[in-house]
């Protein structure tokens, strides 16, 4: 094996580990360099599969002991704990920025303020409520598959936005976008779509289109109102993608085209 191939082989798992370190609170005991940061974007959906599988396993286990509503709270709570509420924080901040823009105020100070405003609280409560209700409406098997699909697809779509939409001048989103070639984000998006299709069957492409349209709408608004897509906006895109995937999964079962969810 050539030296170049050996380094490439070592970089691939390091890219995954960098993605785990960035998107979760799982301790990663290796040094992460700029090359690993750039490589990690292609692994965003795979990290999403990991988070979704943990959340889904909690749901399956909790359903053996408690009703679906309580099990769904525990499952969603597990994913929040595993990620350190990373994406939820972005959703709340983005909602507050939206509130500021809609009332004619400067969104800059709002985004820098660590406190949540009314719009942020409403967005967080609404988002968590929709996720819990969506999971609770599913059987243990369907819940496991839908959570894996939702987390993988949402992170894949956010990765595609990260490398393709204009980013704000500073922040983590800008740092990642500057380091990574565009194809890495689209690889992550493709993996997310494949995972969603495998897990949701015919509902997978529908969920992918819904998440993609929502991501386009949010990134377009951010470009106009905020001057570009920030890390907070990427978090909001991820959260909306999760919600839409779960809603599509529930609708698919209700309408009789459940596929693997049955």
C-alpha cells in the first residue's frame, strides 16, 4: 500500500470521529486537525444514523415499560442529551432572529444574546412537541426506523446547505464551509436520502423533498435577512428536517403506504 493510500485510509475514520466530536457530546480521544474537520462533513449523515439509532433504541426499550407518550419523551430526550442540545440551540436563536427581523429590529444582537426570547421559546417547545408526538404515534419498529431516517436525512440536508449556501463572515458554519470542498456536503446529503429511503420506503423521497424545500426556504431567508447562513441557521434546518421526516413517516402509515414502517 502506498503512503498516500495509507494516509487516506487513516483519514476516513478520523473524519467520522471529527463528525462525532462536532455533532455529539461523545468524547473522542484523538486530535482533530483541519483536514479532519473538512472530511467530517461527508460523515454528517452517518453520525445522524448513530444518534437516531440510540434514540430509537431508547424508544423500543421504553415501550416495554411505559406508554408510547412517555417512551417518546425519553427517546427524544436521549437524542437531545447525546447532542448537547446543539441543534435545538440553533433553532431557538434562529427563531429569535426571525422575530427580530419581522418586527423591524436588527437581528445581530439577538443572535449574540445567549438568552432565549419569546420566538425562541415557542420554536423550541413547538419543535420538541412535534417530535415527541410524531414518535409516539409510531410502533416501536416504525419509531426506530423513522428516528434513524430523520436524524440522517436532517444532517445530510444541513451539510448540503453548509457547502452550497452563502455563509456569514464568522462562526463555526463559516469555518467548516471554508475548509470543505462542496462535494463532501452533497455526499452527506446523498447518504441521508438513501438512509431515509431504506428506512421509510416510498415515504423516504417525499421526506427528502420536504426537508430539502424547507432547507432552501430557510437558507434563502437567512441570506436576505442575516447576510448568510450561520451555524444557528444550520441547526434550525436540521431540526425542521427531523420534524418533517417524522411527520411524513406518520402520514405514510396513516395513508397506507408504510413500506418498511409496517
